[in-house]
C-alpha cells in the first residue's frame, strides 16, 4: 500500500512493505530528549554462518533490490586480508550471489584481501579494495593498508573484474603518472558515477599519515587501468605541522552530486602549535580541473594534488568526528561532534558555512541530544531527515527549516546493537548489520556472525509523530 507524506514538506509518496520476521521484546529507555516513541518492523535477510559486513558503504543496488557486502571476520580473524569474498543478497528472496572469490591464504599474513564494497549509483557493478594476488606476494608483500588498490566486478555474478587504479611503488624512478604508490580504501562513487573518492596511505613515505583523493576516467590513465589517480590534500608530515596545517584527512564523503566537493575530517595543528584539533573541511574540485596536472612523486617526494583544488575549513573545534555526509542537494553537511558533556551528537552545517560566520544560517546546528554517542549518519533523499544510531537504536532527525526543525523520532527501541546504516535509493528502506548467534554452533567455530537486516519506513507514522 502507499503512504502519503503529510504537511511537513514531505512531498513524495513512499512505499511501505510492512513485513516483520524479527522483533525484540526487551525495550531500552529512549536515549533522545524531545522524541516520541513509534514502532516499525525489521526483517533479517541473511542467515548463513559467515559475516555479512555492510561497512558504512553505499550497499544498495541502483534499483534498491540488492545489498552488497564482504565476508571479513568469517575465518581466522577480522583482518580484511582474511576476507574470503565479495557478495550480494537479494532483499526480497534472501538469495546470495558470490560476485568475487579470489584464491586466498588464511593466517596471520594473508592475501589478497578483498573488502569494503560499494555499488555504482547507476550501473550493475561494485567497487572494492583488493590487495596483492598470491603470485604477487613475493614482490609486493602481503595485504596491508599501504598495499591495496580498487577493483570493480560486475554484479551479475559472472566475475568480470576491472582494474581501477595502478599501484607503482618502485623506487628506481618517478611514480607512473596517474598511479598511486600505497593503498586506496573506502572507494565511493559520486552520485553521477563519474568520480571515485577514497582514503589513501602512502607506502614510499610512511612519515605521512592518511589523506584523501579522487579518481576519474581519463585517456591518459596508466595502461590497463581505467582511472587516473590524484590526491586532494598533501598533508604535513606527522608531528611536523604548523598551526592550521592538516596532518591527517579521513572520514570523507561526497557532498554534491557531481563530485565537485568532498567533505572530510582533518587532524589539524592548533594555534598554540602543540595541541591538535579535529575539524570539518571541504575540498573543492572545479568541474574543469585537469587531473593530469597532479604530481605523482617519487621515493623522495610525496604526491601533490592537481592545480585548482581548494581546501576550506568549516569548523574550528577539537572534537568533530565520524564519516561526514553531504545532503542530496549538496547544500548541507551532517557530521558528528562532542557536546558539552563529551557525547557525540549530530550536527548540520551549510556547505558554504562556518562556525565563525556572522550569518546564523551558516553556523553549525546541533540536531540531537543523545545520552550516548551518535554514529552512522545518513541523509534521506528529501534532505528533510537525517538518520543516525545511538545506543544501538536508529533515529530519524527532522532538519527542514520550519517549526519542527530538530525533532528526533525513534525508529527502533530495543536491546539490539545496530551498525553500518544505509538508506535505499528511494528512501523507503533502511539496511544495517546486527551481530547474531549462529544457527547451529559447532565446536571450534565462531558463535556469532554479522547479519543484514532491513526495515521498511512507515512515513505516515513518522510524519504523524511530528504533530
């Protein structure tokens, strides 16, 4: 049946499936002030005795019918090097399809390491991290954060693999133009699918901490690879930064549809020259930037961004955190920061805003007042709602600029610990992980695994709770 949005600016119709196969009888105390309790039903869709890790990525297929995941932690330990496969599950039927299952070894050292998978926003394919194949270990070494690239595999189950970024860590000359010399991670397509953002760890110069970059298809990409690599920020060397300089960039995500802005958390040297702050930044990437003007570096020189990249600081606090998320219209950014009690809360700020702005509309606004840390921020497609998790439960925060701004609606209220929240492309469904006991415990095996749950959003009930 169809539920119509009410009079709170929710102008689109949403589909409510309303299937329930799992609920919890133990209720938690609501952990958010100024909230009304409602109840919606969730459904477990994976049951196999293995891990199904969503990992805070873009896991829904473009049509919303599938979720992709990796199987880290199924064998030996939770090291991504021991992840055995990249898979997808059909939400309606629970049918599993293995998309990529490379030859691998299991142990303290392992290869190749495949994990952290995301769907392309328009095409039937997924992107994920990939370490060295077994026959490359002697030359490259085992899987490591500084020893991995991005690969794409078709999501039809046929296993067609595509190389994305070239890794060139040779020390006998300059790094191949358009190649990286370490490891890319958490690959994320822009919403138009044309650019890929990522975090990066350099292998040749390990006295630099993690930073961020992006890739795009280019006729000058290294032979055999589809994309040209560049950084968005050259960080200062660890421990050597000056006031205002960034030593580490992380927790990044696209802000706008076209990949012209990427927000991130920066570890920055404070004005006293001693302490550090973690604050919100935006990297601005002109539409016409020439990615080939990047300098790929060599064993003595760290790579530098292409000409025209601008880094802008939005906040000047010490405690900003979490994977930041841009609204669908690109006008606002949601992020986490500690309140006066040291609890991480959800904040929203205009993309062109600042905590030093004289315009109140450009300043950060605290949305939640949780009694325990917030996590897993996600926007709804209308940009009127921000979802987050606190104390294992999911909440929807209303952020449209009207009389109901800041109201927070509990979506779940029980003793389950949810994580890795993701929202379907049509905004009607949430998916997330819950660690569950195995169906049949065998001696010497694991007692619990991460499973995938989905929840159909009842927008009539959510909308009515604002009244």
